[in-house]
């Protein structure tokens, strides 16, 4: 099983980001995806900055370095940026929108399909394979059983060269909107947001009126309130045919997270239970933890 | 601009036809349909009757096979596509690449429209579906500003349809898992958002309370109107403040924008609401027909009448409407 570090979904200062990746370069990771996937106004890093970081990481770390782009493309300028990103010529691209799939397919380069692409069956995986997809991250709401069925169906169609990467740790991206919820919570118009999401390095917690963490507001993205954690499900991940586990960066404690997953993949016994949720993997509401609903 | 109206039953279909819809969209009675609710939708006999009525009036019928098939259900989606082709409908509305691919190869004469659930917000995404599956129209998600719709329509390889009136999805359609996170059922796979079976209302000491799978969505003071507990329209707490953190209970209404949408080159405007009653479909279709005719007669003098606005407000969630993402300030 390979370990993959997903793109940083939050907005961090450039210095924070570079320090984070310097730390991650020393970790036992097999893939690192960089790039901004949420908001085009987050400009602490330009495409050239990201590509420069990618080059450094390629030298410092043994991991495959990839770059991802925006999941929700609205403005013409965003589409132009996406075209430049797809044509970067250095790093493999994770497509987070069908627009990226189209551009990469036209360029004839192989790519990774991110979790915002809707792939729920093997026939769709085959359609994207024809466009150049060679690794996919299933939508976060898919269960292990559903993912396994997609892999099997694709195999029956003769697709044997697509890797499967499952979102295994971190706040899950659940939705994208035209509206910036962070700016809304701060009573700022989106066009004058003052980059207020910089103040929330792990997003803004949105609680129910009874104090339950329901969602995490991250600009135009709405994320899960709980962090997903599939460490206790390691055996079933492996048995389902998953090739990579995606660990989604958080502001604190990522070294410990990578280390914990690394120990388990090297043979340590997975914990019986962990903090965080894993309902989706078990075909249940995503917010649940399987030991709470007697699934284990 | 074509007026595309919803029908979840034969009476609703007849109402839409009578009141001046140019096209009517329906779905089958199974999970291939994103409006698959008990007691809703037309059976085969009603569909055949509907096709006949609509075609003899010179109008069009579209069928939405617009959820995403999981691997296990694939054959059901194939059958739904075959069924639509067999009925002789004027277009199939679909989102999933494999469904579109199957339809394009098996039924090359069946016109394909990309569903809003396909989540195509830019010309590159539209080019993907056009080049690979030959779609002839695309419905844009409700996330673009008017300026962005203009830019997409100007460069799109296919005509564009936009949402004009009805429930307001504030998330990019096809990209929202909020409902499955809380209830296990999602728009993409189950065609539902905040499903009714997960809803619970209770009178609590703090007030009338709505919950979705036990999660508190909203709580109302005695004089406050209570709305359906859609996840994105509840009141939540952020930084210690209780408010509609995502959106208020409201509906989309773009009747003011008819001249702009027409000038942009939008091919069709869509009314949401296959789950609504025939009376709702009748009233909304009537108002929109009047508005479009009024614009057609004298584009320069078009003005949305107060009586239209009033009629639509009464039919709206929370009795209020918004221009949504079309208007930049909403964002």
C-alpha cells in the first residue's frame, strides 16, 4: 500500500506551506499532490511557485510529485490558469473537473482523477481511462463495497492499469459553491474577502445548535465536521484492491498521522478504533464512526 | 427562449402543456431519476399518453435519467436509456459519462442534454461531453454569475439551458455530498437531498425543532415560519453566532433577468419542481409564459410585473426569492 499526501485544502501563508512541505519531504510518502484546489483568489503561490516547489520536492523526497487545480471553474481566467497548469510539462496532473479531463485528454497526457470527479461505476472509469486516466480517487461518499465493485467492473472491461487511491484521513471536501462561506460568516462580501480564510488554518467549524461539529467551512468549499480516519479499516482497504491511501493535510500533527499509517502498512496491528469518522467506508452516513454503530 | 417545465405526474404534465410550456421533462419511477419519490412520476402507460399529448401539440418531452449508476445498478440505467428511446422522447437528460456513452452509441438519434448534475461550469467541460457524446444542449449549474453565464454561452459548443425558477441549490450540482454525510443518501446516487425519511420534528422546551438523522437543523420561535430541514438552509453556529451559515430558506427567481438571459443567447430556461403539485406547475408555467411572451412582443419595454412577482413569491420557499449566484453580491 502506498501513502499519498493530498493537496492542502486550506489557505496557509506561503512560509507555512513551505515549512510544511519541507517536513513532509522527510516522511515515508509515495506521492505528494500540491496545488490550489479551492479558490482562485488564494494567490500566496503562483503556478511557477508551485512548480518550483514541485522540483524541490522531487529532489528532496522519493515521492512522486503531482499537481492539482481548482475543482470549481467559473471564470474564464480560471480556465486559462487551468490550461497552463495542465500543460506544465513537468508534474503529473490531478484533474478535479471535467474541464481538466478534456484539456489533459487533448494534450494526450495521462492523469489522475480527483475525488470531485463523479466516477461511481466501472463503465465511467473506462470512459475516463480512454481520456488518459491512470489513477482515480473515488468520490468521498463511496463505500468500500462500491469502490470494489467499480474496480471489478472496470477489470471486466479490460481496464487493468488504473490505480485506486482512497481518501483515508482528514476533513473530507463535501461540496463546492459560488458563495464563500468563510467571508459570509465574517460579514464580508466575497469580492472584498480580505483573505479571511488565512485566519482559519483548519477551516471554520460549523456547529449544530447543540454544539455538534457538523461541517467545516473552507471558503467556497464545505468539508466534513469530523476528520475522516480509515486507519482502523486498513485490512478492508487492502482487500478491496485499494493501491494508495490519501492523507489530507491538517495544520497540526501530520507527521504523526503519516507515521501511524506507515507503521500499519509495514505490519503493525491497526488500532481497533480511532478518532474521526469512517461511516462512508462502511456504507453509512459519512459522519458516523463504525464502532459507534456496531459495524466492527 | 424555450420554456422547460417539470412534471411529476400526468396531471402536472397536462397543466404545463396547457399553460404554455415549450418542453416538459419527466423521469421514470426508479432510482435512475433524481426525483424518485413515493407516489411521484409517470408509469409507462401515462408516459405514452404524455408523449402523444405533447407531440400532437407540437411540443417536446424530455426524460431525465440523471442520477449516477453504481456498478451494481448499471443494467437498470441501460434499460432506462432504452426505455426513453423507445418512447420516442425528444431528449434524454443525463449526467454520467457511461450513461451518455451508452446512449450515444446505442441510440445515435436520441438527442442528449447534459444534466445539471453533470456539473459542467466551463467550456472545456462542455467540450468534453460534446466531443465524446455529441450532447446537443447543457444545463448549467446554479453557481455562475450572469457575466460568467454570458462568457460560457458565447464560447460553448452547444446551446445552454439555465435554471430560471424553483428550489435553490447553493452548491454546484453533482458536487454535493452534504446529504450523504448526514443521512447516507446523496443526490448523485439516490437522487435525494435531506431525505424525508430522515426528518424528525419535535416540540421541545426550546421551541419547534427539526432534525435530520438526529442532527439539529433548526429551531423556531413561536412566531417564526418553519421550513423543510434542507441541510444547507438550517441555522448553525459559527464563531459563537447562530445564523443561516450557508443559505436562508429561499427560492431562485430570475424573472427580472429574462432580457439579459435572452441577449446572452441562452436557449432555454428551466423551471425546477418535478416533486411539486400540478397546481404549482400550472401557476409557475402560466406566469413564465406570460413573462416570456411579454418580452417577445416588446423586448425593449420588458418589465417583470408586480403580480407575477407576487404569484411567484407565494410559491417560494420561505416566501422569498433571490437571484442567487447570477447576482455577484449573493456570492
